[in-house]
C-alpha cells in the first residue's frame, strides 16, 4: 500500500482513469496510459514497473523496488504525461473535469502549466 503523496497520486490517477473510460472508452484510455508510461520510461527506466490494467493503474511494484522519493518522481512524471496526452485528445476544459481530483497540493501548478502549454500548442491559448 502506498503512503502520503504516492497514495494521493495513485488515487487521483485512478479516479481520472474511471472518468477517462466513461469519456473515451477503455481502449483509448489504455492506449493513453501506455503512451504516458512510455514517455515516463524515456525519462525513468524504472517506469516499466507501472502496471496498467482494466481496473486502473498501480505503482505498488515500483514503490516496493525503490524509495518513496524516486517513486514519487516517476509517478508525478506519469501523471503529467497522462494529463498532456488527454489534453491533446480532448482539450483543456475536458481534461480539467477528468483530473479535477489532482487540483490541490504542489502538483496543481504543474498540471496548470501543462494545460496552459497545451492550449498554446493547440492554438486555443492566449
């Protein structure tokens, strides 16, 4: 079982997972999650330990193998990658709805920056 910030991230990601399935379907959600895992892997090789299943995303094996600090970095990178992918698919407003549970703590600013950059790239930002 994950503790503290890791538990918050996993809970937020799995709440978003449920909403993603409702909005884009299980197959598209799975593809988006695997893409986020791949992007995370490009930065952290340990990301191959992230489990993606129909029921959600698990970081338990990752947490067992590495310290909480490293696991937090990898989990945060996965979350930001997933937010970026979903923003490109659905746009920033729908992404805010899907990831609304993550809008607290220090990750909030990073997600807002990710959404703002995505808006600019998509040509809908100021």
